[in-house]
C-alpha cells in the first residue's frame, strides 16, 4: 500500500512541477517590445526600414497587406484620420512566456499610409493553449 501511495504521489507531483517550471519562463513583454519599436521605428519610418529592422531582429512578419479595415485590431486602433491608412504588416514574436498551459506570443500590427510611411503601431500579448 505504501509503495502505491508513493507512486501516486510521484505521478501527481511530476506534472505539477513541470507546469510550475514552465510558468516561470518569460521573455520580453509587449510593453518592452512597444518601447523598442517606438525608439527604433518611429512614426514616419519607411516600409523598407521597418522590414529591415524586423528581419534583423528575426521577428516573423507578413508582407504589406491591404484592407486594414477588415482587422479587429485596426477597428480598435485609436488614430486620428484612419482613412489615410492603406496598408499594414503583422509581426509575431512567438513563445515569449508560459502561463500554465498557455504560451504567450507578442503580436505587432504596423500601419502604413499610401506613400509607405509608418503612421501607427499596435503591440499586444496574445496567448495560445495546447
């Protein structure tokens, strides 16, 4: 009986320790990334500067996309004169942290005007689960 209790304790304890260990893993926060982008890619940066920076930082990203009005992030964006936004790019920094069974990612939206200049950005934490 004692042996089976010990085995049960081990079987229950190991997954708990793994989850606790995973919960402690953390990388950059959305706020840190937003601050870095504000310094490195200020409003007025060109599409080329943005792409070069994202590539140098090894941040996964899309090409310039059209129809930002179809994105929920754009609808939530607080920006005067949204009509000047004609293109956008989505970036993603994956596996920034672990919160129990949820893996954190940082999602970046970069908005451009019709001349290819950065006019706004949005950076937020998003979680995905197993």
